[in-house]
C-alpha cells in the first residue's frame, strides 16, 4: 500500500533516490519552492505529476505543513542484516539505536548518519520509532539514501556484527573513554540509547567499550540526535571510512 510523504526536501530526495515515488502532487494555487526542479525530476524518472487544489493537497497530506508538495511512495523498505553484511565494505561505521521513541529524533539521526558517511543504521523491529512519513520529513528525505537494517532484537544484531569484525561502542555519560580520544577501528558500531533511559542492560552487555562526550558543568546531557552527530562524525572523520558525497 502506498504512503504519502510531503515537504519539498523529503519529496526531492525521494525523487532522486529513484524507484520509490509513484506520483507527485503540487499545489496549483500556492507558491511551491523549487516547483520546476521537482517537475523536471519527475519527468526524468517518468513519474506522473498533478497540479491539485490546495484543499486536495491538505487532504492527501493530512496536514497543512506540506510546503505545497506531496508524493505517493512505496512503503519504506528495511534492509536485512545478511544483505547489509554481504555488501558491506571492509571499513564501515554503523549507527545502532536502542529504543529511540520519537519519530523526529529518528529522522534527525538518519540524516546525521547519512551526512557522516555511515554505512547503515541498525534498529530493532519493535520497541522504538519505525519508518513513516514523519520520519521521512524529519530526515529531509535522507532516509532514502542510507540502509536502515531491522533486526528482531538489537543485542542479537550487535552480536552478529561483532562476529563480522565490528567493535561495538556505547555512548554513555559515564563512558570510560572520550569520543575525541578513541582510535576508532576500521569496522565499528556506535550505539545510542533511548531519549529517557539511555542504553538498556542487554544492549550494554554487547558493547566492547563505553564512550562519552565531555560536557561542561552547565549542561548534564544533549539531545540524542545532537550527541550522535558529535560522536559519529568523530568515528567517520578518517578519510578511509567517510563516504564522500
């Protein structure tokens, strides 16, 4: 069953990803940022597009916050762990998420992972936010450009990655090493915990090392997406691992 995504950035990235957009909808009685570029992308991919009344677009998107553009897309696809490992390069970083609850945070984490050049994002198929339109929009469409690997249970997925040469690092306020001082290995996983409870016990037991972001006394913690950005760009900072865009 098709899903509706909206917002200029999210729709543009979905069009660029290819093979996901079934139909493009543009408001005919409202200003749309980058309208011609969106039409050109749709034409290049052979995707039908319609100019519809604003009221119709509101109905399709089920929100007025659509920026005058929406698209019907195939359901979000997850990547299997075996398929990821088969295609995984010798040097790779994976962002693993332990019960991140809020779709906006998941979207920002996906955007961060894609921007940092991570090879994939690992999630459990139950217990946290899953891919939907709000995640697509929060990620500004970058969800279409990074594999999201779903496993039944995160500890099991982490153990499989360890068996395939990955070192697992858990980001925790009480971590034993600073993210700025770690010599990151060629294959590594950075684990982020939930917004309120951090990394759970079973997942923590799978971590080889816990790491921390040194904080000034005035602040106790950071938003999970902000913290992941700081740490993940340290992981992928080496030119040997980061993917150039």
